[in-house]
């Protein structure tokens, strides 16, 4: 007798869960086009529409706003354009330099990796090899600015 009552109770629960699930799935599509009327004949797909292009006007092109130098600099860091710079966005510009220093690629920069790279950079800049950098030698260690590419042909 207890099993029958328990079976009926569980069956009622399962059917009510199924009913709620089924009703939640049956939704009316918003902004759906009206159903086609019987009177309207479907246009022939082989027939091209004929229009006069002189009567047609397109949308106005968007106007570009002139950004200040500081705004351009800000948007270089603000990758998702939410007008705030997170720590990850700020550090993302430094990741390429970090990867160059991380020789073994384990995402850990050891002192040895940093020291070898720095020593190689110093030795490359020390033109006369005396272990000291003059102002002219130190100027060669400045980051290189990328030049805009010129077109390969003069058309």
C-alpha cells in the first residue's frame, strides 16, 4: 500500500515538473513578422526587382570625432571600451616584453633570465668594450619607434 502511494506521489511530481518545463519552452516569438496572407503571391525568385537608383538615398556616414592625444593613449589600454582600465588591461601591453625575457616559457621570470638579457643588452650597447656606457652608447638602448610603412610602389 505504501509503495502505491509513493509511486502515485512521485508520478505526480514528475508530471508536474514536465508540465512546467513544457510551458516554459512554448514562448511566442517577439517582433515576428505577420503570417503571409493567402492573397499575396510569393515573388518569383528568378525575377529581379527594378528600381531607379537616383531615387535611392543611403544612410549618412558616421562622423569621426577628433580624439585628443590623451584620449587615444587611454583607449590603447581600455581594450573593452568600458571607459575604465582594469589591472589586466594595463598589464596586457607589457606581456610581449615579458615573453621576450621569459626564455624558457614557464611564465616565471627568474633573476638569471633577466640578468642574461640585461647583460646582453649592455654588452651590445658598449661599443668600445670598456664596461662603461657613454651618453651616445646609452642612447642606443632606447626603444625603437616604429616608422609608418611607405607604399612599395608610387602609383
